[in-house]
């Protein structure tokens, strides 16, 4: 494994490999090693030796970090100043069965986002600037350290979610937000998937600023907070902010939920623990033999997709992002054609194969195939930034889709 500690070393390594047309596997902490298609490369280039916070002024709410910096280090520095990354990056280790430390570069390279994504945006939406080395060994800077500087911002967003196929990230600059001092989660019990979808939509339409909306069917309910949720399917709604505001908004939300079904409240640490488990897909951790899909569809049709698939395949599922994100675990076969056909029939969306055996990964497209016009555009971008095609070849297949 190649572990350079300086950006110039990265440039020299990539330039040498481009000249020899020798592919490189690009990684950070390698905690998502089974994500995507298999990479056709014998040598590995890691960012893990390039660590450290370059600049952080809490008053400006902007941080610049070398990409090999462990995510835990970044989060600890933010926590000391009561700040956070709004997009709530998940930890893939439990569902991928991997070890090591997730890096901040890996978070942005994979566009990792959690339950707050549908109200706060994805990881790429917090990204202000980057430094990276392209496939020709050229060091490129895009964006800046202040939000008003948008030079090259689109290029920054191209790299976010490209899984190391367009360049090797060496430095990222991103905005942060204050951590909410108070948090409560309303749990409504007993709703089926369709009713839960309606209730989540109604809650989002209210002026109570719900920052998390998920539905945990009975098949997964007992796997959260050590089986501590009330009996029956759980529809969970999170409210965050100043204590007095959260109290008032919770009361307003409960005035409506009181007519829907039995409800309960979680506060503080218990609420935070529940949402970390939703973020990290706790029900499907430690089940490496079963294929796992991350499916993004319109929130109103997620439950319809699950119902249709259950008629033809053995699946388990739960919902995040107000129903627009469906975490779906298959009992045996990934059923890729069946799943993607059902998604098209319901108006479109994306299905990403997060976990599968090596044999399955060699025969299936892990990322949603793109229309021809988008595929051509993606191929042109890839050719410009990595003309020799040496960076993570095959990771995202020929169409170079970006992660959702």
C-alpha cells in the first residue's frame, strides 16, 4: 500500500502510474471496501497518512482538513465548540463488516449523508472547496474557504460522490453548523407503511421543523435501542433546537399525533442513540451474507415499491428521509432487475447495491445505470480528469454515476 504524507508525493505517484498506465485503487480508511463494483487494480493509494486540521475558526463555522484525517477527530474538534456536520455522516463499518477508521476524505468522496440529509442537504452541499490530484498528476484547487467564494464550486461537487474515480482528494473545506442544544423524538406506534408515509408527510408540512422522519416496521422495530421501542411499527419524528422551542414544537406536533395513534417520547441521549442507529442501518449490521440496497425514490412511493417487491421476493426494509430512502435487505439473490424494473414503474429513482458477495459484485452494476446522454457526459468528464483511466477503474462502471 502506498501511503504518501504530502500532496506532492501523491502527484508524483499518480503521474508515474499514468505514464505507465498502471491502475490504482484509491482509498481512505478502507471502511467501505465492499461498496460499489470491484476495482481492477493491483496497487493501492491511501490518504491515511495525510492527516490534520489545517484551519478551523468556530466563529466562521468553516473547517479545512487534510483528507486522511479520521472522521472521529473532526467530530471531536467540532463537539468541543458545540458544532457539527449538518449532513450527519453514517458509519458504514457495521453493515460492511469492515474495520479501521473512516476518514473525512472518504466521507466526501462517497457523499455520505444521514437522516438529516433531506432537510440539510447531502455531504456535497456542505462542501466549499477542495484540493485534489487528477489522473495526470496535476494538483488542482477548486472553491475556497468562505461561502461567498464559489469559484470552481461545481468541480468540488463533481468530486463529491465520485468514489475516487475522478481524482485523489488531499484537502477539503466545508461549512459546519451549531449543534442543537435540545432534541426530542416523537414515536407514533401501530401505523402500517402506507399510513406512516402519510403521517410523515403531514408532519413535514407542519411548522414544527422536523429534522428526521423515519418508519421502522415491526420486522426491524425490536432491533433499535435494545428492543426499547413501544410495541408495533414505529414512526419516528425528530425535533431539534433551543430547549424552549423544541418543547413548544413538540406540543404542537403531539396535538396532531394524539389523533393518529399511541405515542411516546424520547429525549436527549436516548433520542440521539436511536437516530445514530437509523443513520448506521443497525437492523442489517452483522448480516454480511445478505445483499443490501440503498434505494432513493419519491417519498410517496417507497411503501408501494416494498409492497410490490414482497409479492415476488424475500425482502426486509425500513424507511428514512420521510420514506424517500428505503434500506432494503434481500434474503438471498440481489434481484437487481426486479428491483430496478419496479423503481422505473413507479416513476424512477436510484438503487445502489451497498453490500453483496464478491461473486455478485462481478456480475451486477452496483450503481444505477444512467441514460445514454448522461453516460456520455460522465465519460467526457472522466476522460478530462483521468485520461489514462487509472483511478479506481471499474468502481462505478463505465457510466460514472454520482452517488445519491
